[in-house]
C-alpha cells in the first residue's frame, strides 16, 4: 500500500473514533423537566450541563454530569439562605430518574 492510501486509512480511522467519542458524550446529556413522584421537587436539565432544582417555592442553580464508573448522574446544586449546597445522585431507570441526596431518598422523577 502506498503512503497516500495509508494516510487516507489513518485519517478515516481517526475521524470514526472522534465521531464515536462525540456521540458517547451526547448520549449522557439530559434536557427537559423532571418532576418527583411526590410533586415536591422538580429538576430542569439543560443540554449544556446546567440544571435548576425547584423545592419549597424556590429555584436553585446547579450543574450535572454523568459518571460512567458509577453509572449515575451527579447534580451539584448551590444552596441559598437556609439551604445548603447539595450533591444528588440521579440513577437512570428507563425514562425516569431515581434521585437520592439531601432530604430526597430514592424518589422517582419522571419527565
């Protein structure tokens, strides 16, 4: 095989790897609003990794990310006033999320 064909093969292989890696990251982004089964909490996810937690009539800004080792989303929510900063775990369960952290103990959130 001449050098031009090798170069084309290498560039093609690298392009495929890049596309696969980009697709994996997009797979683990959330968007839209999820409401807890009790109706007390809501989470609005943005595809850029930001999120907003709603509780007791107040909104709290935060961010989230996918942990491939634990296979859960971690939500880092900034507290305000009497509310502390809280990290939540959100485990995918079909189309739902099972959320645990702070006062929330394994509650199902649905879109």
